[in-house]
C-alpha cells in the first residue's frame, strides 16, 4: 500500500495516537482530514500540521456521520484511506458497584458500532479509488482482557473479529485493504488513568502503522502486543495472568 499522495481521514485526530498518525501522514505528502468532537482542540491540532482539514464530528452521532460522509463526497471524492481511531475507555471493575451497562454501551458504540457505520457510509467512495485502505485501531486487549478495562476489552475483541471478516469480504472483490492496528499501553492523555505514563510514545505507534502499510502487514502488533500475542497462542492462561498482574 502506498503511503504518499493519499487523501486520509483520521477520526479522533486532535490528540494522542490519532494526532501522531495525522502528523506522520501529513509529513509524507498526504492530505489529512482530522475529526473530533471539540472544535478548539481540532483547531489547535490543525495549526500544528501540514496539509490538513479539521472537521468537527462525533462518530457516535448518526447526523454527524451523515454530514461527514456528504462533505467528503462533495469535497474529497478521492478519499482512499480511512483510519478509525476515535475511542472511549472506562477504568472500573465488574463488582456491581459501577454502572457496567452504561460503560459498555458507550464503549461498544464508540469503539465498535460507530466504526461499522462509518465504514459502511464510506465504502462507496473507497471502492472508486485505485488503491484504498481501512485501518481499524484496536488494542492489545483484543486478544487478552484486562479486568479493570473489562468492557473496553470486549469492544476491541469485537472490533478484531469484525476487521477479519471485513478483510476477507473486501480482499477479493475490491482494491480495499483492511489493516488492524493493535497498540499496547500508550502514553496519551486518554490512558493516564490506567498508568499511561509508563506506555510507549504515540509517535512509535504511528510510525509502525506507516511501515506496516508499506509492507502490507494487515495485523499490526505494536511493541509488547507482539510478545503477548505469542504468549497467548502458547499459554493462554499465562497471557491472561500477565495482562492482569
């Protein structure tokens, strides 16, 4: 997959992993469209980037997604890369003292269902491109859950399964490649509550994505995700213990 000369959409592109992905792509002669819910944060992020168009959009809101799809159809009909990065996570335990249903409802909508909806809306555009890609940003937790991120992990496991099915569906019938980016703990504002200060820099995640796309590596195990993945296949119980120790 070529990583220059593309029109790239990055959801949740105003901070963290999304911002670094937008930065790396913009520096490689791509035009990048970043979305987010907060207009001020988007403007600040856009001011730090080249070749960028910021759009206020909440991917969990149907009307916002419809407007985004219409805007892209009219203004960026050559869109050929969609990076589904927007996410939500709640740090809590399934001990009956927290609202697990509400947490799960928000996480499943943001991390899973919203991605299905946006991909569905944008597939007609992507099918017209000579070379196209969808990148779903998943997590190390897609393989092995962490009990203090229980429904977040479940949402990422669902996204992993969906990504595999989407890849198989599109690989023979279209020119759309489906990538899944699976970071470990990353040092972002998003992750501070769960010890994000000990995570890897988001820049490394973005750089791994670029290299993997160039090599057509569709499942991208960043950093410790690769180690946990191997442990998971050889010793599932050991991997679960490692993730929850």
